């Protein structure tokens, strides 16, 4: 494998650079949007210790998003803050399921959020993140491999946390089981694009940036199969299309508007 | 000031720069300083971040720069964070561990292997009759515990080690 040591080297091969930036946008945008949805739970989690845990995980995950946006900055994509705040819906590469609203209502107005959605979404996502980071930790692009190794050391606590919730609620009351199961069913019809790499998947594989989509998907199915009491029999779906190719819902629009509200009020301000 | 003396001088200055969220524990004792190099009167410091997203990092960078540039013979100091080397809790020095305890924070376990259970002794009374209240704490690197022997709540550094230990 030819190891690419830095951004300058990566920029010399346009095909390599394109596949690499696409992949890093996906990683950055996934961590970014799941952290935004996590941040909306602040003060609303089921109990105080959970509030501490969830917000700590969220802060850490947003830190991972920052590392990925900074890699993009080095690759010449522009300032990391601008990438996070100003890109349009079509430019976003996160999986669509990750942008879904937390439930009914809004943060400032009657937030009837659904904890079962938070548990299933974060458990599914963190399970996949581990598989993806492991695949990237041997990536041909050294700076990305380094960041993935760093994320893995910290993310192990996130995954353990959501796995615990998943196991406990699945073996709790009838009500808990039903709520979790219905969110699993829902996720099953929407989660597939999270597991995919978009239209540059073959180039990513060719340049040894990450493993194949098939491998990633299989590894995820196998892993969640161990922790879900009754996995749905239907095949995985991507009901709203593929976020990897810039398709998104009104939920992402709402998230970006809220996220960038203060930033947009004065773009020159130094925080 | 020759090279070796200069570097020793800078390291002694770094011994005085504390983590803003852990007063009395220096960045040197936390194992965050990877390398110090000199080019004449210019100092380059390579540091390894603790947790990604830790808001203290920006302050640490500024404080290190300021402390080093205050040294009489130094013109400039550049601080650079690298991901090439991963910080792990094994990098915390013995003095760092002692200072953490004074702050009511138990140091991380030694030679921890990922997935292992770990016991935490109370930083106040030393008892191991303790329980984990929350793996997550007020900062990304800390957990919240309770000592049933001396009945004090306390914190502990989470073990953070490479999953593929070489």
C-alpha cells in the first residue's frame, strides 16, 4: 500500500483527492449532525446522570467532527467553521436517518422527544462508527488513519453506554420493549445510507482509504444481531434516499438553521 | 543558551503551566508535551491533545505559548497539536498522579487493557470500597465515583489506551 503522508501529497492525484474528501465529508457530517441532535437533549435526558453522560458523549463526538473538518481544511476545502456552518443541504453528506428530529415538538417549545429513538439511533450509529473507524485506522491517508485511531480510543465509552441502554430497555417492561422495537423497525427502513459510502465508494476502495461497503454492512449486521433480541426480517432500506449523495429532508434544514442562527447573526465575530 | 540547556529550561517552564481544569497538574505531568525543539531563539513545541473536543485545549495552547514567550531569551514559541502520537493515560507521570489525588481525582489504573474491569481507590482515604456513579463526568476525561468507606464523592481519570496496543 502506498501511504500518503500529508495533504500536499494527496493533492497531487485528483482522483485520490476527490475520493478522500468525499469520505471525510461523510465522517465529519455524520458526527456533526448526531452531535447536534444529542445537544438538543441537554437538560431533557431521563435523569441527571444521563444528562451528564449524554452531553459528555455529545461534546466528545462534536470534537471528532472538528478533527474531520480540520482534515478537510488541510485538504483545501476551506475553513472548518465555515464548512460546518455554511454548506447547503445539497453539500451535506450525512446519512439521512441521523438528521431525523428527536421526536415531536421543538427544543424551546414542548420538546416531546422520544428516548427510544435516542437509544436506538445512538446504539446503531456508535456500533457502526467503531467498525468504520477500525477500517479507516489502516487507511492509506496517514492523517486520517491517525484521527480514526484517536477517535476509537474515546468512542469505546460511547458505544458501551448505548449498548447498556439497549440491553436494559429490551429486557425491561412491555412498554419499553415495544417502544424500542418500533424504533428498530423504523431504523431498519431508513438506516442503509448511513452504512454506505455514496457514488465514490469504488474509488475509496481502490485508493485503500476504507474497506468495501459490503464488508462494512455485513460487519454491522452481524454486530447488532448479537444485541437485538428480534432483528427485523425485512431487508435494510433507505426510505428517503441517500444522504451520501446530497439528498436530505426538512429535518436537516431545521437543524442547520438552528445550529447556525448565532453564527449567521455576525459571521465576523470571534468566539 | 545552548540547545540542551535551552530545552531543559523550556521544560522547567512547562512544569509551571497547569491544565486549567486541573489546577496544580502541569501539562508536562499530564504527558501532553511530545517534543520541544529550538531554532536559535525560536521554540517549537509539539503537543498531543487529551480528549478530542476538550475545550481546555485552546487555553492550554495559549498558556503554553505565553509562558514560553515570557522567557527572557525566547523570541517566539509555536505550539502545534499532533494526532501522529496518541495521548494515553499511561503518559501521566508519577508526580502528575500524586497531584491529581490532591485535587480529589484518582489517577487512571496502570497497565490497563481495553475491556478489563478496573478498581479505583479513593483519593482521600485510599480505600477500594468505592463504586462508579457515572463513567462520564464533568469533563470528558473524568468519571464520578463514591467512596463507601469515607463517604466522599470523588472523581477519577478514565483509562484511555490504544485498542491495538503495540
